[in-house]
């Protein structure tokens, strides 16, 4: 028994095809031309023309040159289009064979007419044999039952001319031969139209599907962004399942927006009502899209901050509705392209450690996680809580240990609110504000932004008559608790001290309202804050100096209101010993309330503004030199030493800084009167960053 020859490993990766070789097929000894091996190419590779270099065309494109080898795309194209074919007058060699028991000698040769009956035939001049050009190009080495190894017409020549017609007909009906003809037909179509390539067709269809999916998901993303911009909740009570365009159920803002849009968008309607479960409007997909929007916006802000190389961090801690403590992080920087001061929100970061060190570590780690380069941190802005502003264990102290140039500035708007809050500690005014909180239907006074209480006080005074009338009606109700509360509240507001305190607060809050609004703008800087606070304090001092005149106007307004409701104007009882209220002897009520209420309120207001903004002035003292038109430059030199790592590194730096400062002062002196600098942003607008690079950086 002969040993069965082992097949090549690549034969096991081909699918067996039905069919087998003819029992009459025989061949002479196989002849394999000595040609260099080639590397297979993909269908998308270009077909190149061969260079003959004086070689006979017959030898180059002889079918025997392409057998028993791995063919490239170029070689397959040559087999189908350029294979050598003898002409009509070609004299085929005669093959002598001995057949039969009588050893009869038969002389036979290849017939040209076979080309007409079997178009797949190819003749090899070098081997004097026939091949199937389609099977040579596309057939695998094995086929048929049990994956038998292919022989004549594919891997070996066929020259058994005596049974040629029978064997050629048999070969034409083999399954692997038919498959090779289909492969050849497709191959030729690909050559004529490259876009029909299988890989390209797959890629094209995949690209179309990707584009269509993107087109379908864009309206969904836009709906989520719209809800975010308008502060609308996305989900409702029914937020799952298929969206029915004609449904009348309210399924929440997000789904209703999609339904409304689909009514005017045929493609969107077809997508929502089409088959399939994956539509990308489930709550998980919504959250994924919101996270994606968050990452895009955060990366844009971070890239701007890192490009500026100078920023301040703003932080505040609060608890959400579920009680989780969160730190809101914002950055403040200047956009160099437009020279505008910008504040951008970064993230809400949950925290469990509310100590100064814990919050400081949280801020720095979060900034690094976002991609912000913390070495450019130059400022901190928080409220006045001990955990934030503490000199030794506050957040600002721990951050300055790592970044000494990150100067802490107490939030100016918060400082103003504290000043207003402290000024309202006068007993009569404090009690009036307490009664004002009891109302439910009018505009409520803000618990934290004291200056915003102006609107509550102003609206209450405007509607005072109607409030009193409503309370009188409610006090007559049969519901005892409600009527008792209304009667008590009406008695409190029909009081001289209550009305007087409200009128005084309306005047005082109105003075601070403009300052409060300015302090909450993003474009304001510390120099302008100090100027506005100074102006407000000077106006209050003017009122304090002329308290008699200003209070007379206030008291006349109070008289009109009390006369309308028959409220008596009198002086409280004077006692020899009185510690809970003012106990002075005067002739009339106007003088008493001016001394006991109005003047103490003004004094507290002025003192609190002075004390709260003194620290701001100390922070700004070293920067005053940037706005001086003349004077000694020692402050400027100290400033350059403090921020030396941010300034240009040149030789003899101090001398260069002094000369640049003198040129800058000359620039300020030559400015017209109407263009005098009010704040750092005005200075930046006139500062040439090429001529004054260090001044520009300090500003």
C-alpha cells in the first residue's frame, strides 16, 4: 500500500465542491515553467501591463506558465484577456499513441474547432496540451468528492486527444468548473467597473449605513441639547417603548419634541416608526449623549484655558436635592483673540470630605483630571466660610502652599451680601424682615442674596393696601388656624415701625442694587469693584451727613401710608433703664426714629462696606502701579519679581522691566481724557502685547 500524500495546509481552508475528474483524463509528465513567484494582490489593485523586453509573446502568455502557482490579480487578468491562442492556420503537433490489444498505432492532434465548441479551452504550445483557463485561474487545488486533488485541464496538461470530446463535455458539467466561470465573469465585471468590487461594495454599504445612522441620530441629539438649553426635564412618567406619531399621550418633553419634529420630517417619521428596537432615545442613550456633550464642551473650555496660560478657579459648595454635597467648579480667564473676560462652568464634583484640605485636594485633582494645566493657576475665588477662606487650614491656604501665586480674593458679591445682612441687624428692621417672610403668594425675599430682597420689599410696598385688605378678609374665615395667622400678620404690618422700616430698606436696598448687579457680571475686575464700592459708600456717607433732609422725605411717605390706615404716630414709652431698644428723650416721632433707626442703619451699612472691601484693596495694592501715569516704579518691580516665571526670560531683566514700565506710563499719559483707564480690561485694549509683553501679561 502506498503512503497517501499529505495535502498542503491551505487546502483545508477551501470549501469542497461537488464533481470529480473524468476517468479518461490522462496526461504526460507535468511541466512547470521556471518563473519567479508573485505576491497575490487584492481585487482593488490596479491591473498593469507586462513589459515584454524582446521575449516572444507566445512564451510569456502560454497557459502552462500560470499553472501550479499562486496567481496575482494581474496574472488572472492575463489568463482571461491575453492568454496565447493559436490562429486558424496553426499546425498542431501530432501525438502518436498505441491503443488496443492489437497495439494499433494512432496519430492524433488538437483540433482548432474545439475552441469554438468549448470557449474555456486554452492550448499550451510548450507542452502540446490543453487547459481550462477558468479553472487554472480560479479553481482550488482540490475539489469534487472527498476533496480529490485536481489533475488534467487544471494542474496538468490534457493531451488524450482520442477521448477529448467526451472529457471536455464531462468537464463542462463539473460544479467547480461552473463556479470558476462565475468567478471569472465577476472578475471581468470588476475590471470594467471597479466600484463593483466585493470589498468596495461592502465598504460603500457600510459607509451609507453609518451616514444614515448619523443622520437619524442628529435630531435626537438636537432635542437633548434643546432641553438642556431651555432647562427642560427630558423624561416624563412614560418614557419607554416605541414613539407613536399620532399618539395623544404626553410622554415627556424629549419624546414630545421628537414626535413634533417627525410630523414635518418624513425621514424622521420613517425612522421612528420603522422596524428595529435600537432607536437611541432610551434613557441610557440620553445619558450617553449628555455625557458626550459634556465632554465636548469641557474639552473646548480646557483647551482655551490652557492656551491662555493664566486663569482663576471659582468654587462653591452646596447640597443637591438628594442631600449629596457637591462642589461647583468654574474658571475665569481672558480670551486672547477678543480680549474679553470669560467665566466658564466646568463640573459639579461630589465630595464627602468638607474640610479645607479635602476640598483643596478635590479641586486640584479635578482640574488635572479635566486636563487643565494647574501650573497656570493665578487666582482663587470663594465665599468667606472658614473652610474656604481660612488663613491656615482653609482651601485657599492649602492651594497656595502648592501654587503661591494663586491669590485668594473673597467673592465681591458675597461680601456685599454680608455687608447688607449685617446692616439689617437694627431691631426694628430685623423684625420687619421677619414678618415679610411670612407672606406666601407675593415675591419671596431671597435668603442668601440679600440685595435681591429689594424686589420683595418694593413689591410689598406697592401692594400694601391690597395685602392688608386680603388679610382682613382671611381673618374673618371660619378656619381658625388660618384666620388667627392672618389676624396676627395684619396686626404686625399695621404698625408704624414696620412701615417705616420697609421704606428705609427700600431706600437702602435700591442704593446697593446697582452695585450688586455689577458685581455679578463676568467682565468686571477687582479695580472696578473697588471703584464701584467706593462710589456706593460715598453716596451713603452723603445721606448720613444730610440725614435730616433725607429722613424727612422718608417720614412724609410714612405719614401718608399711616394716615390711610388710621395708624397713630407716636414715640415709644421712655424708661429710666432700657436695654432692648433706643431710650432717648426727644420732642417728636420723626427725630426719635431718625436717631433710633435710620442713622444706626446707615452707620452699619457704611462700616460693613468699608470693612468688607478693605481686604480687596490690599490685594489690589501691588497692581495699582499698572494704572499710574507717573510715580516710582518700585511697586512694578516687586510685581515682576512675584510673577517672574510668567514673564519673558531675557538678560538684565530688571532694567528691561523698568524701561518697559516707563514707556507704558508715557502711553497712559498720552491717552485722551475720555479714554482714561477704568479697569484692567480697558488697559488690555490699549496695551500692545509686542511692545509691552510683560505689562500685558501682568494685566
